[in-house]
C-alpha cells in the first residue's frame, strides 16, 4: 500500500469502529476502501473481519453499563452467535471465490436496504409493541434462531449485521434500545472473534490492512460508544448508504 492508501484504511477503520458501536454497517465503510487499495474481494473481507475484532470488543466495553443485568441473555444469545459465526466463516472459506464475488453485491444491496429502512423498521417495532404489548424477556426460540441465522450472515459478510440484531431484539424483547445495542455489540464481537480464529489459520489476508483497521476500529469503537448518542441518525445513515452505493456499483461494474 502507498502511504495515502494506508491513511485511508486507518481512517476507514476508525469510522467503521464508531459506526458499528452505534448502528452497525461499518463494513460498508472499510470494504470499499480495501477494494480501492487493490485487495481482492475475499482477501478484503477476511482482512476486514480480522481488523474489526478490536473495535467490536472496545464498543462492547464502552457499553458495559448498559450490559448490567443482562448476563443470562448475553450468554444464551452468545451461543447462537458462536454457532452462526462459525458457520458463516466456514462458508466464506469453502465456497469458491467466484461464488463470493457473485453473492457479495447481493449482500451489500441487502445491507443498504436495511440501513435505509431502519427508521421504518423502528416505527414498525414501536407499533407492534403498542398493539401486542411488550416482547418476552428472553425472546424465546424465535429470537435465538433469528440471531443465529443473522450470525451466519455476519461470519460470511458482516455489513449491517448489527442492524439485523437490533431489529430482531427490538421486536421480540421488552427493553430499551441502548441496552439492546449493548447486547448487539457483544454479539458482533463474538461473531468477529470466532470468524477471526478461523481466518488466522485458514485464510489469506493482508497484515497491513488488518493492523490498520484494528488500530482504527479500536479507537473508533470507544469513540462511538461514548459519543454515539450525539450523532444525527439521518446524517450517519446518508453517509453509509452513499458509501455503500458506490461500493455496490464498483462490484457490479468491475
């Protein structure tokens, strides 16, 4: 990488760490930068997954106050995150690169739709609670299954997995958004860590990209956890969708 590319990757890692702590979808910031730096899609995804582990952990630590009293919930849902993250990482390593290059534009498109539709999803969740009452304290088998499947997606390609987590928990759990966001950060950290263990031993990655994203995401995760409540959701969403749209166009036209 050139010095300018390294600076761009570091900045993207910081932004992704902050965005992941607050919303999710940080991969839509780092992934296109890694592609622009010349990394193949699979190598970019693996390097990104490894680099975002410190950011996920720092974000979870930053939300430790909101995690109080949720130990049983985190443990139960964490089991599904481990199983799903492992399955997704195995799929990434076993499917041919051509399959990944065909699937990723679809996944990026899905992630963009989820980001753009987040306000609508939140309104639907609130309306559902008003009509049907609060959700179950543990979410039941439906939440466990849904989050496990979302973790498969996260282990394969992590863009917007946090939004899926929060949407599912918001529909099926009776708790505040900040406490659910804290659980989301822990689950993302679990998925990223499980996938990273496999990637270190069985996948090709770029150490320079990994270290730059790791440094940036660790800082960004702390920043996002501390100041995320001050961000304008509309501005953040517009940024993510804009970057993601450029990425999608690049993947389709390349």
